[in-house]
C-alpha cells in the first residue's frame, strides 16, 4: 500500500503542477486509462491522485463525464490568494533566519532564471506572440523561487497549505487576447528581486510584507484576466445573438 500511496503522491504533484501552470486548461477531461498509461501505473494510484486533487478543488468528478479540471470562481480565486498571501508571508518570515549561503545561492539562481524567462515573455508579448510553453515554464520558475524559501522555512505544514492555495491558473492568460500584460510581468520580476534583497539583508519583517504584497498583486493580476475573459465572453455572446 505504501508504494501505491507514493505513486499517487507523485501523480498528484505532477498533475497539480500541470494544472497550476496552465498546461492542463480548465475544462480538460482527465481520463483514468490515459493517465494510467502516461504514468505507467494501475488505475488505483491514479484514482487516489484524482481524489486528492478534487479535495484541493482543482478537479471535479462529474456524472457520466469523468474528471474535469475546474475553473475557480472569482470568489474562490480571491479567497485562495488571501490564504496564500498570509501563508507565503509567514513562510518567508520563518525562512530568513534559517537562510544559509547555499540557500541564498539557490535563491539567486531561481531569481535569475525567473528574470530571464520574464524578459523573454515580455519580448514575445510585445511582439504579439502567445507562447503557451513559455508561460508554463515561467509559472514553474515562479514557483521554484518560492520553493527555495519554503525549504529554508522548514515548516512543512505551512508549506503544504500554501501550495494547496497556489491555484493561479495561468492557463487563463492564453484566453486573454488583447490584454496588455507587460507591466504586470515586470512588476512580478521586481517583486522577486525585492524579496530576495530583504532576505539577504536579514529583514524578516520586511521580507514578510513584500511576500504578502507580491501574492496579493498576483491575485489582482488573475482578477484582471478573469474580468477581461468575462467581457470577451459576453461580447461573443452578443455577436452571436445579433448575427
């Protein structure tokens, strides 16, 4: 049973990362037989992994339709970011006194990777290109930066709860055609730099406030996208009725 549980953990983590990064869009059907083949396991750990994702609100079991990736409502999204902001800021505060030279080097490396991807994403956005793979990689780099902080905080319960609230659904950005994201991407990069600087300076309280503001800013970004997508949906509906 322990082996099945470990496999379920691995599958749940892989699927959660794909959902959060936007690789698996809201509405995507997750078929157990395909997942069993993909992960080379029986359906037992797949079913357990899907149950865990359902408990996190990432997927839903629908009668006669299987399992679908959920699209969070605006209220759910706002609540998730409020929770994550408090937990992320707490983890950051706890991490500061524990940071070693190796941890800071890992944080620098994560920040540099995030910065490179942000610059590339901004370049493509200004050129009118929409690179889904790049957006997913950018999201993973963002998470990797914060994962260094979680590791240094050494607070597994806080980390687990914070990651369960990490439901940013960057996949929505691929639907937000015509929305200028350049300033918002730049702001995210600058916030990472500020958090890293506060941690390096040993300012636990400063790093905590910066981390909290950063998460709330990311939540605002998602609300802007939601509003934009909703407006596009209404506009298409009006055009269909008047066509």
